[in-house]
C-alpha cells in the first residue's frame, strides 16, 4: 500500500523542501561499524565508506554510531520486553514506516535532520533494524538546559504544527530535541509516528515531555516553564 500523509494544514509554519527522491534498495550492504550484511533502503547515491565509531552524545537505549556525516541508530526495544528481547522485531515494517514519516516531515520543511534510510536483516526468529540520518552538529537539550529560552518558542511552534497536521510522535521527548550552534531546534526520532487527524494531541505531547523532564532532572525553572 502506498504511503500518503494528509495534506499540510493551511497555516503550516515551515517552507517545504524539494521533494525527496525515491529510495533505492541495496542487498547485502555493509554498514559502518556494524558486522555482517544488511538489506538497505537509502536515498540514491549515499556513500558508506567512512568507518563507524560510537558517539558519546546519545541518550536512550541503544546509542548511535557516527560515520563521517552519517548517523546510524540501531533499533532497541524499551519497557519490560527489553529484558528478554532487546533488538528483534516481527518484521521490517516499523523501520520503513519511520523513514516514510520522517521523509514526509523533511519534505514539509519541519526542523529535523535529513532522513537517509533504513536497514534490516533476519536474526533468529525476527528482524534487526538500523536507522540512518545525516549528522548535524548540535547538542541534546539535556546538555544545554541553559539555552531553554532559545528552544521554548521553537518547540511551541513545532508542537502546534504537528497537532494541526494530526501527527503524533510518541518518542518526542527532551532527549530527542537538539539545538545547533545558531540556536535552531532540531527534532529527532520519529519511530511509531502516525497521523491521527481530529484527535487532541497537544495533551499527549505535553505529558510525554513532562515525564522526560522529570526523569532527566531538568532544572525546576525549566520544568515550570514547559509544563505550565
């Protein structure tokens, strides 16, 4: 079935980018810093020559790898299931759906990093996955609480835009919000993002943000500002 997001709302605040070219399939591809071969779906012409190394800026379950201007994020499960199954999924559909939702956001001009593709391979009874994006020099919000005044209006604009479009991104928490050197907001991790038009989404976004700020021990003034 073809992927087709709903039309952008009339008051969408971001200028759209040129439409992404269709991704290409590469069988038995090698990924930097990861063993074995993968079924790779990527933007046309993407080079993978640079060696991979762990990045120290990642939060979350699985960490990330850097390879030149490429970022590789292995999929890792959360919750209690991670104790018995940390990385296997029933199929590659989840990886594909994140890429398509992310591409739609990128094409729409949303403040995010460039999506480059996804990779999958069979392991035992399931599938492993890796997500690929373009690297942008930026700091995760929890490493830059003092810059929250720069982030606040941009985050408000982003959340209102996503709600107007009817897009819920359940992993949009503080660790997936970055600030670059110029103070521009970048949002990451569109895993499980889906369109739910007509539903009240802002309360869900704010509740997710509240949990992450409390868990990360954000300064009280930051929590008070963003949760009021």
